[in-house]
């Protein structure tokens, strides 16, 4: 225990001394928080649309104005003859062509067909555009009282948990997960690989400190640093994006602690494998960042990840933390809903520690 | 010659009585170590007694560091029996202090933090920690710097701190792997005084590797290691005697011609080896009388001016070089493929035409004056040495002279050029090898050489030839595609030197070119340097090896940014005030302690079984010295004046001029 503390004290002294690392430990997470928190918007908004009204009747004008009023679309002025050109040139994402017999056909009780052309380059957005235009058209028909009585069932949807569809509520708790997955592990990986790069690791080999003690000493030091980072980033995130706990915060607090340990252990593992600092940084950046960003459910729903790859998500610690974090800020179920995530995180932290310890082995030079 | 008694004078009070009965603290039998298919250590046997200082000497890549790794318990032996304090090294780790070749310190931690960390790892109780901290910091003269970061200490202070860290757990065994590489002579001598005291007063057993053969003289016993095996073990005196050769110091004005004549004759007859040392030749002969006669005869035959010939003891370097020659491992000396026919046309004797010239050169860093009014004049074909302790301003001066750093004030002229020292025209005539490695660690040797021949504008058709020459000179044929970072330090230096001369510069700056290079390769280095000088290149060199500084034609000593002495090696030694006395007593350490009570500590130093004492007035001080030793019941076996070495001169100069100024250099 004394050796673990000695190791920890030394790490903290080194950390404090290195102003660059110190700055990076707090400035980079804040930048990440703001970039992700403000920049990532999953909802499609302000889609440019071209409407070619060949009918020029009252009804057709009401229809096109209605599209703009959804505030999902913005009109684009287009003077050419073929609206397809607008799509080709990327001026509009969608073009709506109202036929010249629009008013006549509808007042005659017949069906009129509107042509909608959508830029399919971005498949996801194309689907969103298609759905919204269809939805708008349905409600337009109803509002105009054109098909009264034909539809027996009208779906009334209501959003649960996030009634205002406040997007930061979904993104920011996830950003906490990404930040705490990357930066504490980056610091830990640097601390470990620096000793190998500079050869000071030999001194620890020559003393009788064990691999477990060395790892735990470093882990303890960066846990303290990580707590600081977590408090700083989470407090700032809550204040800036106006989110707050919706239920019992204890699962979140305890989960944060376990998650920090897991992510530091991941960093130490990378540091143990890497022989110099640049390799360690690349390791954390590529492995850690990609996993935490893509396979954690932060942006892309876990259920969308196809089969063999979906297994990988189970060993991404960020996945479990994001689950805990979203529960704390959005759902508020508490322990009953998330205790399995805590269990998985604990297991992962232990597995990562064991692997790192095994690689360090007998604390000797390879030969 | 007085036969040495191994560590008999200093059987210490044992720290642990249960271990006192064990005579050999370290016992190595049949040690082998293989990396994949390469055998680094091939059957090493030796034993080290309690309180002994055992030196491991050998060329780069001999397997010394591997042996240290195994003794320190950080690496497994492939086969063989290694016992430290009767246990496998791994189990004895807490009783071993180990200074590795790389930094053993955390440069971003303060002295106190470094010490506290190590003592935490080694489970030193708090009370003992503060006691020992104080004791060892005082011993190393570091007690006033507790808060200073290790990275801000000079090279010598760093190594002393590393030694403190190793001592904090009071180990019974100290393993020191080239602890004084890059450390200036003054600090080196202090470092070795501490080692001698630890061994004799506290019974610490010390195994040390060093590339400095003058330091090896201070070991009780030496193992000469080569190619993974120990070739010879013995006291320095035994090794010298076993050589069966005598050394003649030949002073002549026609050095170059004399060397050539004697070297040709050395293939037959009684002359075994010839080497230039600055203003003299060292000639090894089988028999002093016959040898001297032969040299005189050769001089007459070739109509050379009469020389003065003095008989001297062979040095350990002579032993080292001769033994390795017998092993057939001496690096080849290949003639440099000159394409420009040298620089002989540059008028060598015109005094107005200096290759490197500076007048009243100054450089300030903030309020700190790193270089003060330095004057340097180097002619073409001259080797000029710039010597000084760490932080004396040598590197700063060199950087200004070759235009890498702007001067604060003063005149500089380089190759006849003033003002624009960075023109590409001028740069093509200059070679610069810096203290830190100038090679890219992640490129292969070949890629590095190709890169440098490219940027220095070596004509494409000549590149192949020059690169082949560098590789052959370094003995790296067939290994051109090794990654440079994997080479031992000494080898890297050789490649770096090759890279800096491929374009046949007129002016060559060498900043500690031989740091960490083994004696044999160093000799080859100097042969090359001499060869370049003879072809008209002006060479400015810095070094911490004062034995090799003898090879310079002229030199300046710098202390705290100022030049305090200049001249040829002989002039400098001759101008030393006072006299050096060699004292052999039955209790070397006790005598040293006694004398240091009344004299400044730099005046007294231990060389294995003898003391070197500097006195100012021999007629008054020698009887005084003798009576003081007699009064303390110390038997004096021998007390005689000996000539100053360049290192003695250097230390004298530095210490005398440091009296006025504060002792510790400012961190620059």
C-alpha cells in the first residue's frame, strides 16, 4: 500500500509540473463538450426546398406556404425551368412540383398527384424529408377538410421523457461519456509510455514494486485527476446546456467513478503496450476515440449496428456509461434500470487491469 | 612496482553480520544471454568481494549493459548462475542500487520528490528517510538545492542525485552503468571520491562500467570485457604489468613524419604501437633500452630532428587497445575517399587567415551571461580544443561561431566570411556534429547517410563511395539497414561523425564527438580527426576526456563563460603552479580523509590504491605532508612528485578560478 501511495504521489507531482498536460487535461475536454454539444444536431432543420407551382391557384399557394410554415424547410428562389437543375446544383435538397390541374382535380373530388424529388445523397436525411413531406401532405388534406370521414383512425403521438424534443438532452449526457472515455485514458497512457520512452521504467523494475502496485498507483493518481475533469466538465455541461438530474443521482455518481477507473485502465493498457508517447497517443486516439464515438450508442443507435460488430459494443465501457448518464439526465429510472451497466463496467475495469498486469508480467526487460 | 593488495585496507564494519561471512557479494558463473539468435553475453565468470570497486571495461556492444541488467534483476539470464548477496538478483533487488545508462531520474520532479519517490518504492521508513536524505545530499553537495527540478541540474549534479536516489535505501551493492558519461572532469572526480568513500567506509560493493580509462584506474579490480566475454581480470597494476610493454613519450617537432616512420617500423622490431598525443608520440616497446635506441636510430635514418624521449608506465588505455588488437577487433582505419584533394592550397602558415576567429564574443540569456569576451583563433589544419565543465559556455560558444545562435556582441569571422554566417555557400564548407545525436532515430543508417549527403550537396556520383566509407569505418557492413535508434550510443556517434564529414568540410565543429564512445573507437575517431587536420581542415572540438584532449594542438579552458587558460597541452601542464604528489599508504581512505581536513578537497583524490595530492610549494609541503601522515600512524610506502596530467591541470585551473565565483554553475 505504501508503494502504491508513493507511486501515486509521484504521478501527481509530475502531472502538476507539466503545464501543457495540465492545460490539455482541462481545456481539451471543454472544447470537446462545446463542439459536440453545439454542433451535433440529429434533427433535420432548415432544409432548402424548391416549389414549382404550375397551378397558381389559392389551394396550391396554401399548400406551398404550408410547407414553409413547418419551419423544417426554407424556400429557395429558383428561376430556371426544370427544378431538377436545382437538385443537380445542390441549391435545394428537395423539389416539389405542383401540377397545373392540382386545384381542378381536388375540387372535383379526384386524386391529384404531386411530384416530390429528393436529393438522396444523404440517405438518412432523404428519409427524413420524405417522411415530413408525406406527414405534411396528410395533415394538409385533413386540415382542408378534403377527406373528412375517410380516415377512421388518426394516430396521435406524444413524445415521452423528452417532450420538447430538446436535443441537448440526448447529446450532452453522451458527450460526458465520450470525454471521460478519452481524456483520462490519454493521460494515463502518456504517463505509462513516458516511463518506457525515457527509460525510467528500469528503476521501477530494479525496485521490488509489483506490476499491480505500479498500475494501481498510477490509476489512483489519474483517478484523482479524472474526478477533477468529471466535476469540471459535467458542471459546465449542466450549466451551459441547462440540463439537470431527473431522478436519484447516486447511480450516476457511482457509475462515473467506475467508468473513470475503466477508462484509466484502458489507457494504462495502451501505455503498457506502446514503447513511446506518440504510439500511445495514436493508440488512444484511434481505438478509444472511434470506439467511444461510433460503437457506444452516442450517435448511432446500438440496435442499428450489424451482427458481428454489435458484439464489439459489449466491451466498450463508454456504452455502459452513456446508458447510465442518459438515464440520470433523461429517464430518471434509477438503480433498477441501470445496475447491470454498473456491473458490466466493473467487470470491464477488472479485465483491462488484469490484461495490463499480465503484460507487465514480472517487471522485467523482455529478452 | 608495488603489488596491489585487493581491498585489504578497507574491510568495513559489516552492516549485516549474517552476511559478513560471505566473502563474495557477487558471484557470476557461466553467464550467457541470448536475444533471439544474437548472443550478447557468452560465458562470463567473475566474483566481487565486499567493499570492492570492480570495473567492467570494454568496447561498445561488449555486453556490459546486458550484464548489468541481469545483475540488477531486471532481466533473466539465458543460462548461468548469478548470485547477489547469496540470492538470485531478483530477490536481492531491495539491497541493490542500480544506476542505469539512461536517466534514472524524473527530470520534471524536484530533488526531494525524486528521493521521496524512490524511498517510497523501496519502503524506507520516514524517520530514516529524512536522516539519510540529509546525509547523502550533504555528501554530494546538493543540500541547498532540494527544490530544484532534476531537469535543471547540470550533468554532474544529475548523476550525483541519481546516486543519492540509489543510496537512499542503503543498498549493499551498487551497480553503475557508465555513470559519468557526459559529466565534466571536476564533477567526475568528485563522483569517484564519493564512490571510494562508500566502498571503504560503508563497505558498499560497487560494480561500475566506464568508458573513461582514467576512471578505471580508480577501481580495485577490472574485468576487460569484449564480445560477450571477460578476457582478463586483475588490478590495474596487474593488467599493466601483464602487458609486458613499456611506454616511451617521444617529443618532437616533426610529429607527422615521426609517426609515419615509427608506424612503418612497428610491424617488425621492438616497437608495438605508436599513437600521436597532441604534441607528443606515445610509443609502446617491448624493452625500454632497445626501444629507445631503435627510435633514435630511426630518427637519424630519416633525418628527423632529435627528439626527447621519456620512459613512462603504460596506461590502461594501452592495455585496452593492445588487448583488443590481439582479439582482432580494432576498427579499421580506412583512408577517406577525398574528391577535393584536401585543402592544402589554403595557406597554412599565413597568420592573418584564420578559419575560425572571434574577438570579445559575448552572449547573454536574460540577465545571465553565458559567454564573456571569448577570443578564439583557429587556423586551417589545426585542432583546437575548447574545454570546460558542464555549463561553462562551450556549446553556446560553438553555436555562435558556426552561426546557429546570434551573438550579443563581438566579432566573428568564419572561413574568411563576416556577417552572413548562414549563407548556403559558407555552410557547404562547414561540418557540425552536435552534442546530442544529429541522426534520425527512426531512419535506417543508410537512409540517414543518404539524407545528409543530399542536404550537404555531395555530388550524386560520389555519394555511394562516401557512404560506403562511413559504413566501413564504423564496422557496420551488412547492417546498413538497421534502424539508427537501435544502435548503442557509441556507434551512433561514429555514424554521426561520418555524416558530418562526408562533404569534406574546410571547417569542422565537433561538440563532444566521443561522449560514450569506447576507447578503441575513440582512438579511431582521433585518427580521422588528425587526418582531416593534416589535409587542411580547421577543427574545433570539445570533450570531457582530457586524456584525448592531449591530441589538440592548442586549447582553451573555459570557466563560467570565460577563457581562463590557453596554450598547447604541454604549455598548460608546465604553467601549473605547485606540484602533484603521489602518495601510497596502507590506508588510502583514512589518509584521504585526514588530508582533506586541512586542504581543499579538490587537492586530494584517490586513484585506486594511491592518493594524488596537489601542493603549492613542494619544498615546504612535502615534509609537512609526510609528518602529518606519520602523526596519524599511517604508514607511507611511497611519496614522490609526479607530472601533472591535463586533467589535474584542468581541475586545478577550474578550482582556483572558481574560488572567487559561486561554486555551482547557473542553469542555462
